[in-house]
């Protein structure tokens, strides 16, 4: 898969976890943002390739849901015409800003191209900023 397609798959997975519903895995009543707020540093970082928590203190039920998301990744990739091997890295950081829920998704593809995209709200929409002409534009991917 191309890098933009990998970003799309990663966003779908991260947004499903952010929603708290988890239809993709059949788990309900998750609150990754609430648990992020209670974690040291105010965030939770998840490695969706491995289905593990890299940083933060999630509950046992959230930890289990994250593992199920890792298990669901290969079939999600296949449904998009790709493979989990197309990813070298897939990490998501969840936190609260002053006004809203936020998450950023970091993707590195098998060729080494890496990007981080920031989303706000549920469902997650790309964060927008003002450009030099005062127009509202999606914040550029970093990386």
C-alpha cells in the first residue's frame, strides 16, 4: 500500500479506539481519553502493530481492547488491498487539549517514509490552522 493508504488505515483504527464503541473488535464502553487524563503525563501511547501500550496506565479492559485492535489490523489491511508488513511503525498518542480530545497517528511504511498526523474530536478530524493569508487549512503532516 502507498503511504497515504497506510495513513488512512491507521486513522480508521485509531478513530475506532477513540470513539469508545469499538465496533471493529466488539468491545464497548472504552474511554481511552479518560484513562489518558489519569495517566502520568496525561496521555496514552499505543503501538497498534503489536497491540500494546507503550506509555501510560490503562485499565486491564482497555489493555485488552488495544490487543484486540492489534489482532484486527491484518484483516483491515487486507480489506484495503495491503498487508500489515506494509507498516514499519503504527503508534497513536491520545490526550486532552484544553478544549477537546486529541490524538496523533504516527505511521512509518516499509520503505522508511514516516509521518505524524494530528486529529481532534470524535470522530477524529484533521487539526486545522490559519495559513499566511488567514485561511483555515488542514495542519500539515509532520515527519
